[in-house]
C-alpha cells in the first residue's frame, strides 16, 4: 500500500476549517458523511487535509452547517481548488515542505506584518545577506542546498512586485540592523537595499531602537498573514526545527496584539529610514 500523501499547510488549514464548521454546527462525522454521500473515513481524510473536497460538497456542508458567510465559504472553495502548479512546486522534495508552505502563505495573503529581532525580514533580504544567513545554519548545509534556498527566497520576494501585491509591514529591531551577516560590506548593502524597498508603495519598514526597551515577543520572528477573510488569518513563526503555523482564534488575537504593540513602540516610517541610514553610514 503506497504511503498517504503529506498534505500542505493550505490543505491542512482547509481541513481544519471544515472540522471547525462541522463541530460548530454540532454535526457528527457520521452525519457529515451521510450528507455528502461518502463513507466516514473520507470525512476524516478531508478534515486532515489528505483528501480534497469538491466545491459542490463544500457548499452543501456549509449550507447544512448554517454557515451564511459567503465570503468565507468562497475563500474555502478557492483553497480547495488551488491545486494548479505554482512556482514553488519545482522545489518539492528538494527543499523542506515548510519553506514551500511559507511561499504559498505569502502568495495567498492580502496583507502581511513581520517582526524580526536578529535579522532582516526574508522578503527584504539581498542575495548576499541571505547566503550568509543560510550558511550560518547548523548542521551546516551543503552549498547546493544553500543555493536552492537562496533562489527560493528570491522567488518569494517577487510577491511584493506583482500588480496584486499584498501590503507588507516589516517591524525590525535595531539589533537586526546592526548584525553583520556576511561582514561589513554585505551588511551595509543590505541596509541600503532595505531603505530602497521601504520607499515602495505598499511596503513599510518600522524600527524599534534599543532605547525603546522591552517589547512583546522579544526574540521571535513572526509573520502575520491576513487571508481573504479574517477567519483565514495565519501566524507563521520561525523555529530551529522549521516553521510553525498557528491559526486558532486565541493565537491570532495574541499575535495581533503583539504586533500592534510593536508598531506603537516603533519609530515612524520616515524616522525609521533616517535611523537605518545613520547605521548604514556607521553611526
């Protein structure tokens, strides 16, 4: 028997939403199976993301669960039908699935906020800076894998250059601005690139100086990606074992509050640019 396919984060999230919708309506898995004309096991597969669900069955389930939020249901239908090949599929089985999931999350977001303490946000990194970041990983990566990760990161950055680009706010601590990944020249070029990116429409860079003291979530790298509806927002956190994806309501509320507080503490966009420029000039 062939192994069960490993679902992507998008598929897992869709399954989570189907389960949440069913549970909120007090409908058992057996009742859902009878409603959709499938056996009980297929409901389990759908809710774990292993098996897809058709638009007709999804809308039938939503109707009988009393879900009248058409925008939300349509977003779920879009998630269920998003199986066409995308650029990140070329890296499947050669890079960790988590990296591909991040690319898909960014591609589907309508707005993103990222906070970084030690390094520059990935979507705003130069190639040389990204090389230095990936070469610092332990256990050490072979050079061909470093090159693939950098190429993948460069493709991810194209999401900010499309006509339908999501707005992006990067909240960067002063520590990240002063860390010299790749040495003095690479770090300076990174700061100059960060300044140029911050001038683009839809991109904002906010700096939290050392002098502003403590802030929530210190040390974490957090991406908050807003989905097509608020119910489909996602938090992605970097960890040494790979990315974690969070989307329970309490978790989303927690990180929204964290990022709101960090934005309150940060310098304005103009003052942030002046601050970055001063560090780039060696001050």
